[in-house]
C-alpha cells in the first residue's frame, strides 16, 4: 500500500522500480558505463595505482562523470540518508568482484574500507564506504577489518591540487590501537569514488606498514 503514496524510485534515473529491483533499477545497475574488467590487474582503475600500492586487483562498478546518473546515485547515497542503498550496492560490487575473478575465487582474505573522521561520521550518521564494505564482505563471505582510522580531519579536498590533496591524505590515516593481525593478508579496500587514488593510497598505507601483503581495490565508481 505504501508504494501507492510513496512510489519507490531509482536513485539514478528516478523511474519507478519494478518488483525485484531495489534502490537502483536494473537498467542503471547494468547499463551505466563500466570500465573493461577483463583483467583484474590491468584495467583503467588498476592503472591509476600502479607503482603506488602492491595491487593485486581493482574492480569498479561504474565510470564516474560529472552530471551523470552515477553521480546522482552516489550523491543520494552519501547525503540523502540511504544506508540501505549503500549496503545493497556493496552486495552488487561484491558480486562483480566474484564474476571478474578467475574461477570466481577472489584473491583477498579480508575487506577494509576508507574510514571517515569521527566529526564527519557524527554529522552524516554513517560512513558510506563502511556500509559498502559490509555488503561486499557479506557477499564474498570475508571478514571486515576495522584496522584503519582517520585521525586528521581533511575537510573538502575538491578544490585542492593533486599534490596538496596527496600530502593531506597521506598523513590522515593510522592504525587503530587494537587492530586485527594483518601480517601476510591480502586486503580488499572499499570506497565509493576513486578520483586520483590518493585517499585509498593513504588509507592502505597503515595496513601495509602492519604487514599486509597485497591490496585490492573495489569502488562503486572511478573518475575517467
Ligand atoms: Zn535507474
């Protein structure tokens, strides 16, 4: 009955969802452009981080372009209080990780996410990257790590140069005092949007210092 008064709309195209669809219609989920993922380690997203991380794979659901439906979906997810949509899209991202891994076996032991500074977390009420990671971990049957914290508030970085953004975020993340044992692990790091890769690189650094062997990346969208 509620659907009569509050029709469920796709976060992307705003069309009504049909039974079986959740948050994002199938047309948007499958039809919005995505990078070629025929290789886990040699694709447009992985190439952004070559030489910066011991990368063993990069997976991305959509290409990100300003003004696109992908941008609308991610904006809704982050700022319009859609925690369930975050987890749902995380499950879709997890399925994509499986489908592009050879034999369906992903090369990771655990899932981590780009943490948010406490101040921002209390403002928004949730960390979209953490909820995405929960969906990914649930689908892949992997544990989720809480090992990294963001101890510096970097604010909006959108107007900074690449060099300034890089400097800021490299110093912003650290290992939590009671982090899980990480030595030798292969960790899949999840975030919503990959721009230059500076944030994910900064968040992965404490993991690598704690002995993590390889890093994978799974993002909803990557700026082309
Ligand atoms: Zn749609």
